[in-house]
C-alpha cells in the first residue's frame, strides 16, 4: 500500500523594516499585544506553527493589510521581543502589570504619532488582512468615529450558547447596541411581526479586532470600569456605558483564537492540511 501525504506550504513573506514613532497623523499602526505568560498555554506567542512562532504568523498576516502603515508587537517578554526582531519585525517591551491587551496597546500608542491604532490579538495566527482593512475603512469618511470592530454570522447553535463566544447586536446604522456572552438577540419572535427585516441576519458573533482613534484609546483606558463591563467581563461595554459609539462591520472572516493546547493543535492541522475555517 502506498501512503501519500499532502502538504501545503505557506509562503513567509519578507518583513519590511518599519518605524513606529515617525508616522504622519492620519496613518494607522497595527499593534499586536503578546503576553508571554498564559495560564492555559505558557509561552503561547512562541508556540511553533508550521516551523515559525505563532507571533510571526500574526505579524506577517497583519503586515499585508493595505490600510495600515506599520505593524508593532507590544510584549512583556524579552524572549518574544527577540523572536520578533529575529524575523525582521518590530517590537517594544511594555510593563508586565497590564490587566489586558488594550492597556498594553495603549502604553505603546502613547509614543506613536499615528491617528489610528489597530488592536490585533497576538493569538490569532489566521487573522485576515482584509478584515483589518475593513475595520479601518469607516474612519476615512467619519471624523466623529472613535472606535470600530467586527462581527460575523453565527453559524453554530453551540457557539450561540457558548459563554466564551461573544455576541453583538447593532442598530440600523451598524453601531453596537450591546455585547454579551448570553444568546442575543432572542430569536423566537413570531413570524409576521411589525419589523420583518430585524431577524434577516440572525445572531452575530463578535470578532475581537478593534480600531481606535489614538486619542480616544488613551482616554478609554483611563475610564472607570462599568457595571455591565464587570458583569459580562467585556471591556468594550465600558465604551458603550460611557456614551461612546462603536461601529461594527460585517465580515465573513472568523478567526480562531489560540487559548488552549487543543486550539493550537487545530491551527497546526489547518495549516498542514490546507483546510479552512
């Protein structure tokens, strides 16, 4: 019996040297927060995927976004910083005591001169550069916009009831009304209701990629945590509770966050077999 193996090779594109403090206002910088310590997966940013550390996959894919001027890793670890520098990327050490990735991104943003800051999670090696461009797109025509994020259709009932999967509902102009870990909206409304178009898109899954105006980001991390934010453990609710609007763009992209060893193995299988999400 002859056994054949199919291997898909993912090209690793060269990284262009990038600065992070000399950009003109109006440009966008992608900042990737990467904390080395992880309770469920220690050393996660350096986990090997197809011969390269996970942080390199995230960095190179983010670098393909056409609306972003540069990419920077914000990390609390010299090991992660050195790994990024080794493949030609840009990285900056941050304080270790940040409570979340947003605070880590904001620390770096204080030294940037760009107008827009994109927060791309450091544990999503399949992040779509087109999704980054999409999240940046509304800022070109709306000077009042301070924050955007993404949503994708909810395709699984398991996801709908999974408390680890965040859901979002929006208004008629695609601004967020609420984010929740609970199944929202309620979908048992009778047919023939007064607003038949309301349920056309069904429940939406939140995709945790954010764009901030730099000045808003620096204000946001100084705001007091809010009751709904604490109840849901979702920091984006802080913006809504303080009266700021969040634009939510719809994408077909649904990346995989690597939180556990099983998530990591799933990503490795996808990259080896050429499967898709």
